C-alpha cells in the first residue's frame, strides 16, 4: 500500500509541477479579495464560529439532550451546531459575494463536484502516504479510530442517531468548515500577506491545529494528514476560484473515513 501510494504521490506531484499548478509562482494569478477589507474577512469567520459555539451551548441547557458522551447527546448537539454554521456561514457568503466580485471565489455550483472529486483523487495518495508514515512513527494500530465522532458512529450501528452524525460529518461539517477556513480565513490571510501560498500554509496550520485542540480532538499523528489535506484544498480553491471545490474534497475525505472505519470495524 505504501509503495503504491508513494509512486502515485510522486506522479501526481510531478504532473502538477510540470503543469505549473504548484510551483512557487503558480498561484500569482490567484483570487482577488482586495475589495473586502482584511478585518471584515476575519470578523465574518469569527461570527460563524461563535454562532456555532453559542448554538451548542444553548442546546446543552436542555435536559433532554441526554448523557454526555452518548450517541444521542452528540447527535442532538450537532444539529444546532451545524445549522447555525450553515445559516450564518451562508449569510456571510451571500452578503460578501456581490461586493467581493467574481474573482473572490465565493461561487458554489453543481459543476464543482466534478472538479472537487478529481482534485481529491489527486490528493488522496499523498494523504495516504503521510498517514502511513505518521502512524508508523506513533506506533498506532491499523484498527485505531482517530476521531471521537467516527468512533461514536462505529460503536452505535443501527442507532437512529447514527444517521444524524454521518450527515453532519459528511455534508454539514465540510460546507461550514470550508466557508470558514477557505472562503473567509484564507481570503483574510491572502489580503493580509499578499501571497497565495502564505495564505494556504497559514490557513492549513490553523485548520490542523483546531482539529488537534478541539472538534474531536484528534491524536497528533493525524495532524500532518489534515495539514496536507488542507494545503491540497487550499491550492484547489485558489486555482479554481470555486468554493464548492474544497467543499467536495472535504466531504469525500470525511466520507472515505466513515466508510473505511465501518468496513474495518464490522458489527
């Protein structure tokens, strides 16, 4: 598996370099986000994040949310959390899109699914290589489940709440997180740094760190994989200027983890 993934990774990286996709100056023709001030991009990202936190806190006040750690508890908490992100995040994109202009990259459409799928197919072998190396260094077993939500899904087959968690992980979370990280935060850093690569690397560092310290959290050996995934999504976003592309990539990554996790841990 590692040798095949390594060979595919080398082929993909070589092809992208040859086609001038990932060279140091490849992204000089990146998105134009200058029509929206840097603090506004950051404020909008913070508003989405805070809306989700507040929605989750409000749900915790309801006694019917269930016992902490139970599948019912996690599923019920995820509903307002994701809904708040979708509503507020969608509103931010809607309000910014007209002012930011077509080159800002806030467009989402059905055609993005094809581009996002192709981009994820190219990023997958690199992510697999990094994952194998990091798990080997950490001494993690091949059957280890690195995310608490995935563990809850696997451990609660047949529960009516399982579908809620899967829907949140595969659909809602990728949409909201890509609005926050790619659409808003990466645009903020692009404005502030004037460098697409700087914005991609900075956003990816934050993306990986947030999944390490929260939202799971995940063990350290998963962090490099998330960083590489985020870089791939960031590059795809800058090249296509379509927010739906990294959303599709993120959704496919999460779906793949759910499918593999359930296949490796049958009932």
